[in-house]
C-alpha cells in the first residue's frame, strides 16, 4: 500500500512514521509513506502558502495554487482525502475501507482551513478524526495512517489481535491482564486462569458488552440495532 501525504510540516509525518510498527512495516515494504512539502510548490521567494480570506474574518486560508501545483506534479495515489472538521467521521469502518485500497493520499489542512476550490475541485473525499479543532491535519494524518496500516496483513505480529480489538465487532475491547497474577492484593479474574476457552470467550464477550453499555451508550445502541 502506498500513502502520499501533502503537508506544510513534513518532518512531523516523517519522524513519527520511522518509529515502531509503522517504521517496521515501511522497512519491510508492506506500506510506503511519501511526504510532500507544499511550500516547495510555491512560486515566490517567501514560499507563500496562505492569505487572508475574502469577506473578512480572522486567520489565514491555504491558497489553491501551491496545493494544485503539488498534486499535479506528484500525481499521487487516489483518492485524495482532505483532513478537516467538516469531513465524514473517521472510524474503524472507514479504516477498513481504506485498508482495502492499493493506496490513498492525505492533504493536511492548516490555519483557518483551505480554499473551497481545493475541497471541491481537487479532493475526492474529506475525513474528520473528531468533533474538535486541531492546529493542522498532521496529527489526523498520522492517526489515519497508523489505524489503516495495522489492518494490513504482516504489520502486526498476531493477526488475531486485530479481529479482537475495540470497534471491530461493534463493541469496546474486554479487559486485559498480564503477570503477576496477584499485584497489591488484586488478582486476575479466576476465569482467565481456568484454561476453559469457551468460558473465557463468554466472559470476554460479557465484559465487552458491559463496558460498551456503560462507557459508550451510542455504540451500544448501534450494536443492539445491528443485531436485530
């Protein structure tokens, strides 16, 4: 899988993707991440990428010229996805959708946003990682890349762990325990020590349901509806 990222701060993407799971998956060729500096597509000596908004208002807006030029020169993987607060919500379903592609590209917004012509004439999609405002799209891009990469075969050592994680079955993940068995008088639940895989499976499902019902009633309602 190939991912192209367009950013004003490429080092933020590069530094993170060189580490841990992403770094290993890039080294082995399972995924490829190429970052493109939007400032290199400018035509003036000041490398101008933003300007004031027509009609007045606070903040600066990312100009169309450097973004269009960068995309035309790179000819990136499609779809080209804008990362912005007005996009569709990024969740595990969208991550699986992207993981099925041969590649995709991400455009990191900055300042007060991007010129509308970038959104409507250049980008194929828009994704939001949550109902909050970031200074730019770089953190969102990293969240998308890592979430999608973890779904690709060979990225994780244990493929089964992907299937059992939160959101994969509509529920939050069950509690996890490791050694020591007893720590400060708190013990691991007996069922996990029983060796009875059927009972363990039932316990984990029950725990997942209980946690989801208490902590994410929105997910619980959706789970119940999907089960009908």
